C-alpha cells in the first residue's frame, strides 16, 4: 500500500539498464520525497539474447530480451518507462591518461567553471584509436601555475591551468549497435555509462575510494575492474574472460555437457579445494541420466580455483603496471554474478595479497530483496548514477571538477538517436 502511494507521488523514475551476456537486468528507483533518499521500487531480470562477450551480435534478439524485461517492470510499477541509464562494457573498452592545458581567461586570473571545462575539453585532443569514441572524460588532478595536486581549482587565482584526466573510449560500432538496440525498445538513453563505474556507485564507500581499492566485477563472459585512490579513478579495464569460462573448464575437465557443468558449479561449486575431503564424490547421473561415473568435488574445486587464479593474476599484472600491486589498503571488492562462488574471497586475498570482500549494495532502501544480489550491482549502480545527477541538479550548478564523469553517448550515438526520432515521427 505504501509502495503504491509512494510511486504516485513522484513522476521521475530513475531506470538502470544492464545488458549483460547472460541476463538483462532492470532496476527502477525514485527519490523519496520525504527525505531525499533513493528508494528502489522495481527490479527484474530475464535471460539475455543477442550478446557475446558483452557486445551486441544480434540486434533483433537483444531488442526482444530488453523489451521483455521492460514489460515485466512496467507491470510491476504500473506505468510506462521512457528513459534509462544504460551500462556499456566489453573487451573493446580502452582507457588512457591525458593532460589539458589552457590559459585562464579572466584578467584578474580567477579560475571559473568555464576555465575548468576548457581544460578538460583540451585533454580530449589526443590521438584516439581508429573508429573509437570517447565515453567518459574523468578529471583527476589540477595544477595552477606551479602548484600541483589540486582537487578543485574553482575560485583560485593563476595564469595557467592544467588538468590530468582519465579518458575512457569504446569502439564506435559497438556504441552505435548498443544505442540502436535500446532506442528500438522505445527507451531514450539518459546517459551511456561504463558498467564498472556504475558498480562503484552501488558498492564502494567514499572511504574505500580514498584509501585505495580495486573493484572487480566477475561477469558471465567478461571481467571488468576499476582502481580508485585518493577519491579518484586510477585505471579501468575489461578482460575477455568470465564465469562462463569456469563452466567451460569444468565441462572439459569432467568430459561432460555444458549444462551439467553449469549445474555442478551452481550446486557444488567451491573455490577452495581444502573444503572437501579426498573421498567426497557425487554421481553425474544426479544431473543427467545419460551421464555415468562419479567425480571428486575436490577436483571440481581445483578447476574453479585455477581459473579464478588466472583471472586475478591478469588483473594483478595491470596493478603491477601502475605500481599498485599489493598497495591498496581498502583491498579488493568483488561483485557480479561470478562473485557468488563460495570461497572466492579467500582466493582473492591470496592472489592479490590484500584484504578482500564482497561488494554488496551500500545503504540501500528497498523492500525488494533481489536487488541485494551481487548480479544486480550494475543495474542498481546505473540507477544510483541517475540519482546522484538528480541531486547535483537540485543542488545547483557544481564545478566541472566535482561532477560525475559523464559524457553524452557521443556524436555517433546522437546521430542514431536522431534517425530513430525521425522514423517514429512518421507513425
């Protein structure tokens, strides 16, 4: 009864759309008019189609899956949804550091917001890879004349303003395909956001970002990560390996079908082989009547542990490249559907030589239990991203140095949007 009343008191729905390789997930939230907090009012998931390793391979199938999830959520909350914050991921995502330098425009030398924006824009004048477009430009540190390591230069006095930025780019073709897919469902895109940045909104605290932390999202076919330190993002990356590869390894190791391997992983999967005794076994016929023989649970755990060690080693190599291996006090935060494997935290502690924990949602207000699941982190984070933007708008203009690292879906995606507007106008 309260939920029905609450929904009707506010028209603005903040919708997070996570288009994953295995599932499409939607989370709808609203600003609580009583205290300004974020309240989740609906969450659904449906099996995904038309994606491979985080990228669109069939627009028709992907549209069908998203539309199915959208219809279910609209039935739950009672009215049509029009706009969404959409996550993007995949092995095509690349990041690079850049710098921008501008002269302060005012005669008195006082730095204004337009100076900060010009400096950030100047940092985009880099040699981008062919057929890539910028998704996010994230300011990290500023320098005014000879003074370095400034967080927010607004109001300071100087002649020369510099900024260090982290630029996140995606393959233009993939951006176009993703935006075209979403538009065909009838949804407009509020913003296109790197999925792991949305994860950080949902499950990292400000203190963790200040101390230094690596967030790891173990998805179905990809594993994404982001490193934060002193409140700033240091680097991000997407690896073309995920929990589906664990299933493949089990299928190969046990010489069984993928369906049977997935069921074994879900029911008996454990990342710590020491959990099982040497003689603990299960009968394959329990999962498939056509299968024969008994298998060692310790052997299954060894297969799972080996693949997780490989994934974590790949991430640790990235940490070594930026001199952060074993040096992040807040440790490792694991999220995503693949992080639900029992024993994964112990493997992460061992491989990263850091504290490790699961990235559950922080300070979540909802009566819907499913959004507390690790697999909903991205969709929830996307909705929270919209919530933070709404708070910024209601609080007035902020310095460009403090805003969320938002950039529009890009010129290519905007062109796609305009084409669809024209087509819809004909009907």
